[in-house]
C-alpha cells in the first residue's frame, strides 16, 4: 500500500440521507464534512469577534471600487466620442 499522506473519507449517501430525513442534528465537524461533500448547504460563518468590522471594511471597498468603475466609464466615453456601443 502506497502512503501518500492524503486522508480519505468515504460517505454512504443513503445513510446520510436517512439521518437527514429523520431529523438528526450533526455536530460542527460533521456538518462541515457534509457541506464540503456537497450533501448539505454550507453553513453561514459564525458572527463574532473574528468578523467584527469586516462589514464596514467591505462597504468601503465596494464604494471605492464603484467610484473607480464610474471614473473608468467616464474616461472611456470622453475618448470614444459617443455614448453607446454602436454609433449610428
């Protein structure tokens, strides 16, 4: 047997489906494995200290990106001579 250092997990889909059907609640690790396998949706990130302030930083970044996009479009239209893609 070749040792590759890769860990492999095999899931029996019928059993996972059975336990999901009877309303089993999985722990955090099991939920992560099932979501990585694509059997259940990925759980949302936990809100807390690790995510504090990230929303504000993301909003600032998106606003800056929108300003840059609008400036690029304005510059494009300034040099193109017409407002649309197809000048008639």
